[in-house]
């Protein structure tokens, strides 16, 4: 049932949001020259998939978890996108394809070994990763792997239809701040575009 809702809502979201997607793509071209960000993440059963979202950081920012990146890497448009959560909008395509769910554990990078171990021990990878969930609306990010995995487990154990809608409504109302970034560390740079 939840998968049917995922397909329905993601398709409707992409259709209804098409004008906004086009506008943000155009703004992103002026902001960084590369508006879409793609990155391989850990998916269901630890299979890799390519997550897509709007770029919020400079293209030469290092490929690390968001909480390890520097706030100085975030572009002016990126600040708005992160604050409004519009950077997540292209992930509706990931949901439609079946790589993600609207509600589920936030997908991590393959180099986040501590979180992968914690999640594997709790069976988290049996579920599709999601755009939002209990951890996201509770302000719990990937900087606390054990707490995040524990929260993911709690969410999946109690993921009923009412809970599914509750997480969606809380997210739409702006609950949760997303993954935090560091205001102290300087932004690391790479030769390729790997960070969000």
C-alpha cells in the first residue's frame, strides 16, 4: 500500500512541480553552472543507487557527509534551497523509479561505515531509503550514527499508514532542519562534483 502511495504522490509531485523544477534548474545554472547533483548512495539491501537533488554546494566541494562539510561551501541559492527543502524535489524521481520511498531512512554514503554497521545490525537496509522520516522531523542527522540507526529502527517498526502521512505532513510544515553543516571547518575541495 505504501509503495502505491509513493508512486502516486511522486508522479503527482513531479507533474505539478514541473514549472518550479524548470525555474530552479535555470537558477542553478546561474548559481553553480551545474544545477543537478548526483551521488551514489547506499540503497535497499545495501545496493548502490544514484540519488539526484538540486545542488546546494559549490561543485568542487569534497564528497563527504553533509555534517562534515563546511557551511562556506553552500551557495546563496543553496541556502534557500536547503532552508525550504526544495533541494529534495528531484528525489521524487528516485521514488518513482523505486530506489527510494517518500518515508524511510535517509540514504547514506558508502564511506559512512559506522552508520552502515549500525543500520545493518538493526535490519534497516531491508527497507527503501527515504526522503523524510522520524529522524528528519526530529532533527537527528548522520553526525550521530547510533542514535540515527536506533531512530530509523523505531520508525520502521511502527510505520503504519497514519505514521506515513504524519511524517509527510510534518515535513511539509517545515519540521526538522536537515543535516547540519560545520561552521568551523574550511571547505575541502576536489576536482570533481561530488557533494550536494
